[in-house]
């Protein structure tokens, strides 16, 4: 079973929050204002002036009409999300206001080949207690089967737009046997209003610092003689930091760059990384904007390249 446009139409246009709220006229107009601002920004700045064949104004009017009939804030957010998902562009999506409560399903999944596998598991989570294991294949997730084209949409929906207290999944074990399980998420209550002048300030700073450290953290292993392994969750380093790690790698005869699950990030880091491997400047790609196309060049480190 594939996650396709039917998923988007059924799920997002009929977006239902677990704790649906009565919509005030203020919230409805606030979301309609968001939609119009987004539409105008796309119209002005999207790289393709033809909007990939989408009738921007017609889609906007249709979304605006749906907003007039929406029954919850969740539905309003879902309508905005669908308006942007129609572009099928992973760089163009709606990030709604943050949730008060934090939802943790206790596992992480990733596409490996053509299969979606569990790659990380909290052994204390309900998912682990229900028998989920690292290496299990997730065949369906709330009735939809993930693939490379749609996994990011599923994670976006269930993590960003509509976190749930429970998830139903069908998993296939390494021995080929399938199992239907329902896992309970860990819900950490938060505050609707935080006092940035009082005791909440330290928590805000701590959470911000933890998020930053997590985003820039890189992993490397050099205990195997002659081999340097670099695991990159994101392209998040300053270019000079790239040089520091590459200097470590030069001491080994071989190097493995592990980019599995890499979510992207800084272009300047990628270019600096490439520049470490070539003795001359290298054209990497053409950057197409609405008005022009530019060559993007990775500058070599010269005699310091690997």
C-alpha cells in the first residue's frame, strides 16, 4: 500500500486533532491570513514561475473555502499543509506553531533500500514492550505503506501536524512473520504560557542549547587501524570544522562517509567537504533561481586535499 495523493486528500483535508478545539473567529482569520501570506510568498519567490504546473490562485481559493468550513484548528493547519504539499517539494512545507505537549513514539525509522526499517529504539518505550525491534520492517503505518518518496510526508504528518497518543502498525520480522501492534506514545506535558522573565527562562535556554548541540553533532570512529569512519546525521558544521575532521581522516588509509539518514543542511559544509577530495576546483551543480542560473563551485584545499 502506497502513500499517495489519496492520503493527502483524505487525511489532510479531513485533518482531525485528537483534542479538537472550537474555533474562534480570531483563529480562523489568523489561519486564513497565514494561507494568504504563504500564497503571496510562493507567487513572488518560488524558483519556478510556472509553479510546476499548479494553478496557484485556484488552489488558494479552494483552500480558503475549506477554511471557512473547518471545525478545528487542526483542520485549518492541515489545509495550509495540503496547499503546500501539492507542490511535492520537500523544501516547501508548512511548519505549524509548536505543540504544548511533546510526543515521543519511542523509535525511529529509515528507508534502507526499498524497505522502511526500525533503526533506533528506546528500550523503555511502549514500542519496545510491544515487541518492536531494531531491524523490523514497517510494512504499514496507520494503514499506509512508506516508501522513499513518501516517508518524509508521513513523518511530517504524524510528528509535526498531528502527533497521536497511539499508532497502529504492521511490522515484518526478519524471519518473514508479520505482526500488528499498537504502540502508545510518551506524552510529556508542557506549558501553554511560559514566563521568560522567571524560572522558565533557564528551561528555554537549556532546550535551545540541547537542540543546537544535537543538530551539529558529528560522529567519527578511528579505532580500526587504517580506517576512519565519519557518521554525518546532518551537514551542520562550519567549513573550518570540516577541515579539522578531514585532517584526522588523512592519517588513515581508507575513509567511510556514512550519510544514511542525513537530513541535509548547510551547503557551505558540503562544498568544503567536496573541496577536500579534489586537487582542483570542481563544478558541483547549477543553482536555478527564478531570475538566473549560477554555477556552484567547490573550492579545493589545494595541497591539503586528501
